[in-house]
């Protein structure tokens, strides 16, 4: 091809590029009218209110000296159960929870629990005088789940007495 034709085609391509990429005056906004930030509005989101929990999950601070799975409570003794003239279990009302160890289930104040006490009295007979109906005692409870020995009878309560504070 002739050099003049190649030059002419090159000039036409350059001019077409300028025309194509050159902004027109109707598309160009003055800099003062451009927004400084994104002005896209966000649609209002529906608001809702969560319902109040039906289970009291407010926990006392973790007790410094309480092992995992234990709780320190104030218990009012409501009844004593005997078997063959030996005290076997007590039923009491949780007056107050003083503290929890880590990974301990919540104990609701005002709830009633039954505790097997026979084994504890055998180990510490000095607390027997504290165990009377209507008496208020401070008790360290342990979670009895999975702690039963082979052949031991099932405790109807989830909790067992670890210590009665004198």
C-alpha cells in the first residue's frame, strides 16, 4: 500500500478516537456542583423489639474460690426426710445465690431443691446441729451430673452438697 493511504487511515483513526473520547459540554459538570460524598440514601430498616427472656439469666460474678460447676447459695431448710432414723435428704428454698464457679448452670432464687445429705453428714457430723427445719444455711453446691459412682442411687436433684459453711 501506498504511504499516503496508510498516513490518511492513521489520521482518521486518531481523529475518531478524539471525537469518541472527548467529553461533550452537556455531559461535563462544573467541579463546584459535584457531590463530595456518596449521596445514595439507605432505605429505612424496620425496627423491632426483642421479647424479654422468660428465664432469669442474670448471674452473679464468678466466685474467686469456687471451682467450675459449683455455686454458693443461701438455703432455707423447709423439710427433713429420714430413713430408718437417719437423716437422708433435705428440701430447701434457695434464698440467694452468692456466686458461681465457671461453667455452672443458673440457679434461680426462690426455687426449691432436694439434696441428699446422708453422705455429707457421715463425712462431717459436726454440722448436724445446723440442719433443722426453718434454719438458714450457706451451702456450696456442686453439679452432680456425671459424678455418680457405679451402683450409687440416682439423686433426684441436679445438685449435691459439697460443703456447708459454718
